[in-house]
C-alpha cells in the first residue's frame, strides 16, 4: 500500500469544504452492501500516531532565509533529494493552540480548516534550496514584520513537500519560534525526519477479511464507520483501492514494517474509486505496468487498502488482510 505523506488542503486554506463532511451513502441510499466481500471495522487495522516536531528559534519579524539543502530523510525515514524531491515549502500561522496540541491534531488528522490563519508558499525549482519569507505567496505575499511576530497565542510551522498541491506531500516539517531577543535569521530543515513521526499499526489481532479464492471479488466498505485512529470515515475522500501481495512475509512482518508497506510489497495493484462510491471490483485493479490483478496465485500475504490522497494522515483509511476461502 502506498503510505502517502499527505495533508488535507483545507487544513491550510479556510474553505467551505473540508476533510470532514457528510458520509451519506451515494451507492444505494442506505440499502446495505452491494459487494460480496464486506469490509467491517473489525477487519481493518488500527493505529496510533504522534509527532515530535523540532523547534527553531529565530528573530521575530525578520525576513528569514529558509533552506532545505540538508534534507536527507523524511518523516518515514525514506531518502530525500533536496533538489529532486522538494517542490514546495509552506509557511503556516496557527493561532489559538500551543505546539503540542497542533502536533496531536496533525498526527490524528483532526486539525480544523479554520485553525490556519495564514498560509503562504514558495514553489521551488530544481536548483533552488533557499528562499526568504518575503518570497512566499498565496494570493498575497507574506509580510514577516506582521505575519511572523512573537505572540503568546500563535504558533508557526514550515512544511517541506513533494508536489505543488497545497498541503499535500509533506516530507518533513519544523516549528518556528520568533523571539524578540534572538538574532537568528536562518532556518534549516532537519537533515533527518526519522524521529518526527511515531506511527504504529496493529494488524495481527484484527479479523482477516474473507474473500473467495476464485470468482467475484467486489469489495464493499460501506459498513466501515471509522478509520484506523477512530475518526469517522469520510467516504467521499476515498479515491483509490490498493491490493498488495507480500511473498515470504507474515502479517507480523507487515505490522512491524508498516511505514514501508508499499516498499516491501512484491506486487501492488490499484484502481481509482469514483467520488463517494463504496465498493470496487478487484478485477479492475492493475499494476503500474497495466497488468490486471490475477487473483490469489501466491502463498504469501494479500492485503487490501482504502486510500485517500488528500487526507491529513499519511496512512490508509482502512486496510485488511485478505483470507482467500474456497
């Protein structure tokens, strides 16, 4: 499964729609499952997540120089090229919450769209690894003298992302702490983000999802009510289904290496989900090369995951171990 580093756009920019919202069933108006393989809460993994974001103390109101040339590892401890992988750097001003509350809400995907008062960004080029705050824009330009000042009720963040979709693809992050007595005007992104995210998944004690070894494989997730962290599922944001095959691996292996669950897969098949749909025929899933899912031909572990490419938490909304049955 692609363990994506993503954050909801509406978390940064106050808009009418958000990662929350209605979870009404557009498939059948509450008529029940339409698939023959019904995923329920007890079939899906659970998880815990926490963030410990480094803090950089700087001069208040200064036009800081922000640099990311030192980044080598992201928050999943995966390799990062500062010139190849960092496409966007974002500045966030979040009033009303101390940093520990922001960490908790980000980790659990519960930060409200209206919590971010100021969002500005800098789109990088391949050779660019530094930019001043006064170069950050989103509609209007960031004004450090007013947008970045010492205040007891404001917190500040920098996000370093892959891709240029606002709020998506975060690779690492830091808090900024403006202090009137500080003379520091340099912000360097951490070389390693390995200690920022603590994410633990539970798979071994969950009930496997029974699926026919042959025949129809229409997976239905309309009966799921919560994601791995216990948040209400917002079905309209599930945009793909992934099937993974893990040759020579056990469920315990997947649990232990969950942050690398896409990298340790022998084969991955994916299929996009129309907005709001709550079922998908796995026959439609394909590899990147276009090979269709062939069924359960191997003796290793199979898993199916529901993905959201624009949600706050960098993990599958739901994931079940598949148990082929005659």
